[in-house]
C-alpha cells in the first residue's frame, strides 16, 4: 500500500449531489484504498459522512470534522484534531474552491471578491499555517493544493483565475520555505473535469442539458476528446502524496488532457 500508516487531512472531502464523483471524495477514497488514516474535513458534515462511509468500506480509519477554512480558529482545530486523534500529520490535501459569484472585472462586487478570495486562497494559507508546526517537528510532510488550469489560461471572470494563480505561487513558496524540514508542497491544476461542481452549476446557471455541457467541454480537450474525471485528479494526488514523489516539490502539475499545452 502506497500510503500505509500515513495520516492525511482531506479538506473538502464531501461533495454536492450530482451524477459523478467530486475531486475531494475521489482523493479520500484513493488515499483510503492505499492505507491512509483520514481526517475528512468539510463545511457540510453530512457530505463528509457520506465520504467516510465509503472510505470505511476499504477498512480505513477515519474521523470527520466540520470546519470553515476561512476561519483561523477552525483551521487551528483541524491541525489539533488530527494530531490528537492520529498522533501526526503526513499529508494535507486542500481541495476547497469556488467560482460561483465571479464576474467580469467591471461587474465584480468587492464583497464577493473578498468572499471568493477567502475560500480559494486564504483557506489554503490558514490550513498550511497550522499543520506546518507539526510537520516541521516530524521533519516530514506533504502539502497538496488544488488549483486550476484557469490560472494559466484566459478566463472570462477575474476572481477565480486570480485566486488560483495565487494558489500556485503560495504552493511554490511553501515548497521552498519548508524544504529544509523535509516537507514537500505541490499543486495540481485540473482541467475540464466532469465533477458535480463543474456540471451541476453550469446546468443550473445556463438551463442547458448536462450532456450538452459535457459535449462542449470535451470538444476543447486534445487527448482523445474526453473530459477528465475526479479519479484522474485523485491518482495524481496519490502519486504526489506517496514516497514515489519523494524528490518532487514546488511543481505545478496540470491534469488536463493537454489543454494547457494546446494553449501554449
């Protein structure tokens, strides 16, 4: 097992209802299958409990914690709960992010800008801040953040792209700052992945059929003209969390079927 006896915090481990699986849940399940002990964190406890039930089918030892990562005390509690429950923190996987409410720059409300920045960027800073003392004491650890190919390519709205670009920069900083402690930090950039957050929101906002939305997205992907799945993201996360990637840090890894390479 590639994560045997490792302790992982998965932030954003639940997911909204939909026809497919989300990135956070898929990562939790892959980590569970590979032997990790899991602290499953989500703002929606019911969704996290659903993920927990699936993880336990693999025999994983799990704990669920309801938390708001935009609140520093909650982020402190995440680290403290994991250390108290499992004795250590080997992996922090940050999966929380949102684009709902974003607008073109002239139309963007400043309060919504702050709300999205708090969720997409500040939350990753705060969770990392509070797990790092534990990882530094251990002289080991892995931080994985989920960004987006939107951070590298043109996008019609301003806040999501800006926040995800900052996630890339934050992760590179964490990698260099904490390399002397044996801590690695990397960021995954999913492309057009078929998750409930991606498909359900667009169906609701546009009134389009889900299959029509999927077809539009697939048409933009060079690799076999298919959308990605949450399992593609989860398998990348598994590699980066495992000892197989023990010499990999500060990397921005697109999981996008060649989308960003096609843009250039």
